[in-house]
C-alpha cells in the first residue's frame, strides 16, 4: 500500500468482478476507502472483504434504476464525500446495429450515460469542496474504431466519450479530471462469455476463437484486469492531476490508430 489516496473515498461501479473488482483492489492498495457497487451482494461482499485497509462498503443495486441509485448514493454521501468515481457497468448486448431494438439503446443510455451523469451530479459538490476529483470511465477501444457486431455498444461508448470530454472542460478549474480507459481484450468473465458466444456463432471451439483474438493483439495475449486497474489507479492519483479529457487504450497495442 503506498498511501497516495489515503483519506479519500472512491465509488467503484461494476465492482463485483472483472475490471471493476481489480480497480477496487488497486485503489484500496493506495489507501483509498472503497464503496463497491454492482447488483450481486454476495460477490461484492467477497470483493470488499479481500480489500486491504478499512472503511470499505457495499451498495447492491441495478445501476439502470436511477431512483434506487440516487437514494443509495445520497445515503452514502451522508456518511462523507466521495472524491473518486469509477463509471463502469456491463457492456450492452452484442448484435448488428441494423437489427438493434429501441429498448437496447434505452438500456444502454440508462446504464451508462444517465447513471454516470447522475452520479457525477451527486458527487461533484464534495469533489469541489476537496478541490480534488477524479472521474474515470471504463469504456472500450470502440470509441476509436467501431467493433463489428457491437452496434449498440459502439454507439453508447462514443456518446460516453463525448460526455466525458464535455464534462472535463466544465470541471477542470475545480481540480477535477475526467478521463476514459479503453480496455482491449481483458481476461474477465465478460471476455469468457464473448468467446463462448462467438465460438457458437462461428462453429469453432472456444480455444480457436481465443487464439484468433490473441493474434489480433500485437502483445499476442489478453490483458490482465490488474493492468487496466493500474492505469485507473494512476489516473485517480495526485500524480495524474494534469491529465484531463483523454482516451487511454489499455489494449496491448491492438487499436490501429493514434
Ligand atoms: N473484458 C474485456 O475484454 C473488455 C473489453 C472492452 C471493454 N470492456 C468493457 O469494460 C467494462 C468492464 O468489463 P468487464 O470485462 O470487467 O465486465 P464484466 O466481467 O461483465 O463485469 C461487469 C461488472 O458490472 C456489473 N454490472 C453489470 N450490469 C450491471 C447493472 N445493471 N448494475 C450494476 N452493476 C452491473 C457486474 O456485476 P453484477 O452482475 O453483480 O451486477 C460486474 O461487476 C464493460 O463495460 C465492458 O464492456 C471490457
């Protein structure tokens, strides 16, 4: 533990597994108290129990339910300010955009943009009081190059990146930064599910699909969620105070543009 975030609290969304759980661990390792949010109470409790340090808490709800989110986080804020917000949730369902139902767009907006904007509005007064805020959004490399068969996801991720850039301009003078992490293939339960679905669709084995995807990455391997979390922990730290409004791919070099 290096203590760079001691005395601070983070709200980490999507923290019950995968990238979110790894970010909760990385922030706690820097001395930060963590409020871990996702739908599954038992998984959240297991994550929080394993965190170093004290004062960690759990909020179990569906991030798409704004009334529940607003009530729960207002109660959290009654316990004290939160200076670090990690916006993260499950990715929208795959499929071609030409066949995407209207409800898929509504759900994507609700779970990503509306939740992130609502949480930001709740947390901003405390960040301003502290003169310190870090808003970090876990999005996707599809912000730079759309990924085939992820129509709704590509659309929502682009909107999220644009939301973040706009917000970064509004809050920078208060010591608050807003940045996006764009994960590439990262070894989490979501990646396992995508590999299984693709194997079924293409009539290949899961090993064949995984190998095909690894070969698309210059590093020739999938990322470890801890590697994504290390980037988030740096962006959350005082050392990253002059980095604002950027998209940071953590993708083993896969994204074929700057
Ligand atoms: N892994 C990759 O290769 C990769 C690549 C590019 C982008 N991404 C994106 O990065 C983000 C994190 O990825 P990941 O691989 O860590 O995903 P993951 O393994 O599916 O984990 C998603 C997390 O979000 C929570 N969650 C999902 N829906 C929720 C909801 N409605 N309300 C509250 N919590 C919810 C899940 O917990 P509960 O089920 O307990 O709610 C879980 O903790 C996702 O948006 C994903 O699309 C991932």
